[in-house]
C-alpha cells in the first residue's frame, strides 16, 4: 500500500524531505512512501491503493488554494474508505475546521474556515511567539506530555509555527496524544466554563471509518537535520536539547503512527542513512574493457596521488576517488564513514593485475564469482560489473555524472547495489531500497539508424526488451519455474499474483503457470501486485542513443507486495502434496546473470530484425491479449487490445460492436499511457488510427 506525501504548492521542501525520510525509516517495507502532487491526487485512482495521505509543513493557505478540488476526495478517503490523513504543522491547520494563525498581526494573519474539517474545532497558532517564514527565529524544542501510549510519559520535538488544537479534550472522537508542557503564548481554550484546559499538541480523530492524525510540532525532524542550518541567529540550544532526547523523539513518532493504525518496522532508533560502501569494478571474461574504463576515467582526472596511485575525478554531480587494487578497500571505507550520502566523495576500486573479482570479505551481500559463473562468456552486456553493498542509486549516479557514463565501454556495464539509499522511480520518486530487492542499472548503446535495415531504430522498444528479458529469466530459471505466476503489465512493469488471491480462490498452478484458465482479464486489478518496474533514461551522444535501464525486482523482499521467493515457497507446497522435488531457491546473482543473457540475445535480435522479431515473445508473457478496455476520450467506447504498433510501440485496440465481445466496428485506436498512472487503463489517451 502507498503512503502519499503532498509535495505541491505551499509545501516546504525541507518538511517534505524530512517527512519522507522518517516515514520510510519507520514504515518500509510495509508501505511505499512517495511524494505526490495535487494533480495526481485529483486525477488518479489512488484511494484504493493508499493507507495514508500526508500533508507536511509549509503554508496552509496555499494548500487550501491548490487542493480545493481534492478536499472532497480526501474526506471520502477517510470517512468512507477508512483511510488515514496525517497533517503536520501547516497540514494540521489544513485538516481542521477553522484556522486561526497570528491573529492581529497584519503581516502574518491567516484566519478562516477550512473545508477538510477532520478535526471538528479550531487550530490556533503559532502556539509560541517568534515565528517567521523561512527562518528559525521562532523555532523551539518543545517538551511534550504523552498520553495513551504504554510506557511513555514524555517526548521532545522540534517546533516552528505549529498549532494548538483548541478545546480538544471536550470533543467526541478526539484523543489528545500529546500536550505542550511549556505554557503556550496562544490561548488553548475558548470555553470559560471548562475545568480542564489542555494545550493539545497532537490529536487523533476518529472520522467515519477512518482517522486523522494532526500534529502541531515536527517530531518527524531529527536533530541531525537541524545541525546543518548553522546561521548566526540560529539557537544551537534547540539542537542540543533535541539531540539529547533524540531517542524519545523517534520513539514518539513511531508510537503515534502505530496508534493511528499503521504498521511500523522493528527499527528502534533513527539510523539515518546507512554509510555508503566502495564501488568495486570487476570482470571475468574481458580484461580489455576493464583497462579501457580505467584509462577513460584517468584521462579525466583532476589530480593524482603519487603514494597510493589513486586519482580524483570531479563529475557533474559527484566526486570520485579511484583506486587500483582491492587492498585500498579499507581506506575507501574509512572515507565514507559518517558522511551523508549526498555529500560523500564516492569511492571506486579496480582490481590490480593480479586480482580478478572481490571476495566475500570485501562485499557482504553479493557473490560476484557466482554472478560471472552464470553469465554467458560470449555476452557483452554485464561483462563489466560495478557493485556496491550500499550505493546512492544505481541509475542516478550514472545519469547525473555524464563524464562517468561516457567513460564506460559500449554495451558492457551493469551497476548493482544491494541497498540503495536514493532509489529512483518514475515521476522522480526516490526511496531506500532494502535488502531483498535486486537493484541494477544496465548501460546500453543503440544506433539511431539500423545498419541492417537503414531505418530509424524504434528506441521505445528497449523498455519492452528489458522487461521481457527479466520475465524470461524468471520463467527459465530452473525446471518448474515456468509455473511462477508472473507476467508483464504494459509497457514495462512485472506483476505477480497476490498470494491472498491464490489462497482465497483455491488456485492450483502446477503445469498451468499464469494461464487464462487461472486468471481472467477482469481480475487484473484485484488479483495482481507489482513486483518490478523499469526506469529508462536516454541520452543522445555521437549519433547513438545511450540508455540506462534501471530495474528493481522483489526477489526475496516480500513487503509491501510480494516476492519471487514467496511464490517459490507456495509452489513447493503444491509440489509437496504431489510428492515432487522442491524448486531450488532463487538467488540474486543467478537471476541477474540470466537476465543479462536474455537481454543480450534480445537486443542483438532486435537491432538486426526489428520489433517484429521480439513481439511474439512479448505477447506470450504480457497480460493484455484480448483485454477489453473503455476509451474515455471517445465516449467510453469498448475496445479490445490486439497488439502493439511497430513504429512507436503504442497499443492497438479495435472498437467492439455494441453488446459484443467479439465483433468489431472497423474503428482502430492507438493507445498510450497518460503519464505515470496508478492504474494504466484508467488514464489511457487514444487517437484513432
């Protein structure tokens, strides 16, 4: 399920970043935490696949203006669908029935009713004087009294401009989870007859089937994030107090998310980002490409170290220290300890003349020797491996550093990372990829014009080749793997059957795989979940396309959807019942090598023979043959998908006669997706052929 963090007009970039980082630390892998725009909230069918929508710190009035059309949808999401709304600081004002901010101040006052009305009363602030937009003048570390959380009485949190939720204690269905222990400057009760007046800082509201969690302070902000501010007027005492009470802050953030109904992981302290590790370069079958890559980098070096032979490289986004010899790994590791991944000088280590591949004492999570043993010796793709246990992003580090990318020998390199701290997806989404997700980026070069056909290369098909290669690698991993229920969802995602669907419907897969008898086309949404996606970035250099094929696949990490390993176990249960031997466990190194073997063959065939040579295999493994869709741009006419065009890779759909699933009117449409949609067929754009 998704956790969507609003990242539109009014949201503070810093607040968005801290919210996403903290929520990912606490909630992954059970939820996918992603930024989202007001347009996406308005136009996409997100509600059925989302557990919580979060509005972070920023400016409430901009939220009101930018999200006016979204408010009814958010209310229904909470009240009718049982979803969770989380509003932090500005998001807390936005989620209340009335906002009163800086009353009487001509420069700052914002007062008026709010349509979301998840909290039935008024959000009044700033709770403490001194607030200034985009500054820290009014920032505090507030001391909180914690209510309703076992074993926890107090917490500390960063604060800057947030609200008091007025008279919360007397409102039905409202639970005060935390109170300000310091006396606020703003009034926190409008009832002169109330005997109990509570300065409510964090409230949990039951609203219909769902809930709303509204926060005045910022417990999502760690003390380490504040240290970098460093302006002269910044009160370091704010940071010092928060740093001393960091464990309480982090535990409080975790406990209120659990109280709101979310499932948190077992993280007990805020680890921040794991330290990066060196990137090891190796090959097994082609030493020449190794030397070419190293020479290309050295030619761009800005300085060299005569003592250890290393050289320094300044690229477009990152800097690199480059060594020859695995004996330098300890030095490289030390340079990365305790350094934020965005600020770190990345470390690259080549083997020296006596070395081949790094052993398991140097890389902890990937058996490089096993990978090369499975890679076909005649392959060009994958013959040059760049591997790091912890990397920023296998895709972005190449895409954002064109000097590094240009130094790679053509059609040879793959960058692999077991943990990505800045994993990248479509729409600019980033996340931490945990262990169990096989993350890789393959660099390929494709001529703009085919030397065999003399025609322009239809570059759009490369994404189809890549996902087809992965699907074929899974299906042929070992005898019996053809029964794994995985298929391609157009254009380049890999989907698997939900285990719950399998059990609920008493499905049997042995000898059937993912056939139409097991799953009808109408079951696609309720029965399937995504286990892999592909991000393709393209540059045009020297008359050729330079493409990066970034892919992450849930091999052994089953949350938040499912994994290939889960399905191997399920199939083994069926095989047990029939007295059949077990399928072998799936290994990252073996699967990656098989993927590259398939991709190498498919790419060579495509460049010589064109799309017609690979489309039959694609159709065998996709979900959409004869699928019936509604074309919303054409009065919701019903049409059946019959294939893909060989020029621009669009879906071909034939309009169906009224009341028939088999007779056509003669109208043909070509379909393309409307951006990065949650439901690919909800946002189809069509044009008549």
